[in-house]
């Protein structure tokens, strides 16, 4: 991990990111940063690695994907998935345990996710977290066409097709790890490839309310991130209730 910093507000947050971006550019790295917001200081592993499988993890993973595709295709076909990369993308956005980990090119979107209400994690460390990943061009270089997501050999960043509007609204990308890392539940910040490319930003829980208000002023809220009725209702509740 490159470092760890505590930030108090949106201005500090953006200034820290700008400072690290200048350093990266000076060192010849012109790739955009990607960001992940977490309501607690949780392990940086995909959902499938945070659950207890009823059997061999990789076998369960294959069964999950097959059952997701088989059980009710009418719910899926409207999104016109092309291959298993698309099916994994859809599954991830609807809560299926996958080896994908959500990131965003939008730093403010990640900050919204970090400060969004989630009482389950609020009593642990007193901080929400934004991870800043500073990838190199090599981290994007792998072929999706003709290659199955379960057979990748190195951790990579995957740019999904925009088959669901919220992917576009959230400027979403994913990290995807190879099977041996999934099976061993390797945390991304402790892997050889990404450990020296990650910055952890800690936000005191007590600052969340002010930050959420500032983000709304900047056009970042539940409805802009989740452009569906669910997002609209969540935004209206936040706006009109304590």
C-alpha cells in the first residue's frame, strides 16, 4: 500500500487525489485513477470471497453462474448479454457473489458510497474508506474475446460493456482476480500486482452528513448513481427525513 491518509471534507479529498495524480503523471503514469468507496474498513476482496461456500469455492462459483443464466432467462435477456463477461457484470450489479470487485472512474461516486448509510459497519473503526487505485496501462491489457473470466492468469481491470444504465452513471469498472487468488481469498492491497498502487483514504463517520450534503450540491446522490425508481426513492427519503 502506498499510504494512508485521513480526510475531513470534499475539498481535502479532491486535493489529496490531485496531489497523487501529479506525482503519478510526473513518474510517467498517465492512466486514470479508479476509486472504491466502502462504509467500513473491510477486506479488499470480492463478495464471493467474503462468504462461506457450501462446498468447494470454485465449483460453487461455476454453479452460481450457470444457475444465474438458467433459472429465469426472461429477466436477463432484456439486457442482451453477449458472453459470460456480460453475465458476470449483470450478476454483480444485482447482488450475485462474483469474483468482480466494483470500482469507479468517478472519485465523487466512490465518496458517496463510502459515506452512504450502513449501520452494520458503523460501530467498527469509526471511519469509512475510499481506496484509490493507481493502475498502469498493463493492468488493463488482456483480451476478453475468446477468454473466459474464470481462466484469467493475472489480476486485471475489466471495463464492462454498458449493458445496464447504472454502469454508465457510476463510471463503473471492475478488478478481477485469477482463480488461485479467489480460492485463497487474497486481499487486493496485499497482492504483488496492486499492493504498491493503492492509497487508503479514511473519512471520519462524524463527517458523513456534511459530505453527503456537499455531494448532493455537486450532483452526486442516490438517484444519479441508481437511475431507477429505487434510487429516486432512496434520494427522496434522504432529502426529506432525518
